[in-house]
C-alpha cells in the first residue's frame, strides 16, 4: 500500500474520524490564479494544456502550493470522452465548449465508438500517472468524469445550453435514441474511470452538472439510472485501499435518498440544499461534500469565515463531511479569498471533531 501523508479527504468520504474537516474546491485549478493563466498561455489553448502531461500536472499542483488543500483533482475536462468519440471538441473564446459534429439522430449514435482509455484517452492516463508521481503522497488524487446525461446534453446541443431544447425534444419524441447514447456513455465512463483508478486516482467523482434540469421521473430514468450503472461497474478497491465514489448532481437536493441508493460513498451538494437537513436524510448512509455558494468568495474574509462557520454548525458534530464549494470557483475571485476560505475550514472545524 502506497503511503499517504494526509488521508483526511479519503477518511471523511468513508465517514471515518479526522482531526479537522478536509477541504478542496471544485475547479481549484483555473483562471482565478495568475499562474494558471501563464501556464495556459504557454500551452496555447485549453485542450493542449489537458493533453500535455507535464503542464496538466503543473496546473493541478498550483493551487496546492498556495493553499493547504486536502486533495488534488486531475486537471482535465468532462468533455474528453465525447471528443474521443469523434465529435470534434473546440473552445470558442468567451462562448465555452462546442462540438463540430453534434448528435442528431439514431445513425449518429450507432456510429459512436466506445473509446479505449489507454488509446484515444491515453493523454488523460498519462496526466494521472504524472500527477500521482509528483504529489509524492502529500494528498490523494481525485479522478473524474461527467455523468452520461450531462455529457449527452453537450453532445446533442452542440455546446452549452440554457433551455436544453434539442435534447429534451429527443427525450420526449424519441427516447430510445437517447437511451442508446446514454448506454454507450455509461460503458465509456466505466472504462475511463477504472483506467484512471488503475493509473493512480485514489477517489473518483461524477459531475452531473445538468441533472437538475429534469423532472424527478426523468432524472431517475435518464440520469440516475446510468450513474447507478457506473457505480456498479467501478473498481471499488485499488492499492489495498477503498476508492470512494462521489456523485454530484447540481440541483439534485430533492433526490438525495435515491442518489444514496446507488451505493455511492458520498453525495456532492450545491448551496441550495441545507447541509443539516441533508445529513438528517442520508448522513447515516453516505458522506456529504459541500456546500458554500462560490459567490460568497466575493465577500470579505470575515464574511467568508461567517459562512464557513454556519455550514460547519449546520453539519454539526462528527465525521463524514468534505468541505467544498457548491459549484466551481468563479474566475474573478481574489486568490486571497480562496486562502481565507481554506484556512477558516481547518481552524473552525477542529471543534466539531472532538
Ligand atoms: O476542478 C478542477 O480544478 C479540475 C478541472 C476541471 C475542469 N473542468 C477544467 C476546466 C473539471 C473537474 C471540469 C469539469 C467540467 N467541465 C464540468 C463539470 C463541472 C461543472 O463546472 O459543472 C463541465 C460542465 C465542463 C465543461 C466545460 N469545460 C465548460 C462549461 C468550460 C468553461 C468554458 C469557459 O470558457 O468558461 C470548460 C473549460 C474548462 N474546463 C476550463 C477549466 C479550467 C476553462 C478553460 C480555460 O482555461 O479557458
């Protein structure tokens, strides 16, 4: 078993005792850090940064040099799978991700390959291996993927969306096309995450950024069903240690019991759910990750500390909480405010672990 100097994050996901509450930030490597912008400029564009293992490793480690974070997250993107399927991912400045060949019909779905993670996605595995080596056991490394539903929204809409018109049209007029696509995506995600685990990821997280735009019934049938399949298909142990899996559905606060039923180890919460209520509902079954509104980081360090304090109090005494933001850090947040956040979590949480 490889040695891990700080295993608070893994212990909290398994609801084991820790000295303080572990903390990391979704999108902790990114444009709010000037050193990220410099490395990205060196790489040229975002996907070139993802495909260069040394530079991807460098930006993964940048936030850890600034802040005493309890976990590192692989620097990559959820859209690597559709890109490897041949949809032609590109980024339009200020517009977000785009696909040159979106999915429109059954024939498109039939043609989709299930990518081999050690071939088309080998650059991701190389990044995982490089990061693990350079972390030198300081903190665990988180691997990740998008959920099948969330990936499908980008693949059908051709990019980001607000109304999800095309995919909802497909869902309500020809659901078998969508199910065939989600099935291929679930298979691809299982292979991809297991390859990340074999390459050295010590925990994995599934980002279901758009599950919350569905009705409860459609969430179960089109998103949760496929995440459950993935949880069933994952390697749950590696290097003699449990590899915990966290499911994060943004806007999923109504469905926590059903999410816990998948057998995941932890649930990610956005800020619209009260963490104390969430703990009462599912805290005896899973750990909880979250859930400060990332916009609180626009406030003063004193205001940030106040919010951290109220979330810690809401969760209450005991283990099974990984502190995080309820969604990714905004790109115009002052880096010192992120520092004040991390410091406040460690300092104020000790009292809850006695
Ligand atoms: O958390 C981390 O630090 C790890 C890296 C990470 C990125 N994307 C880097 C990234 C992770 C975990 C993601 C996940 C991701 N990507 C999600 C799910 C999480 C969420 O935020 O809901 C989604 C929906 C995507 C798709 C995507 N990729 C979007 C919407 C964008 C933003 C486009 C823009 O211009 O703002 C990206 C690009 C992206 N992924 C950036 C980063 C740091 C910005 C790229 C840049 O440097 O310009």
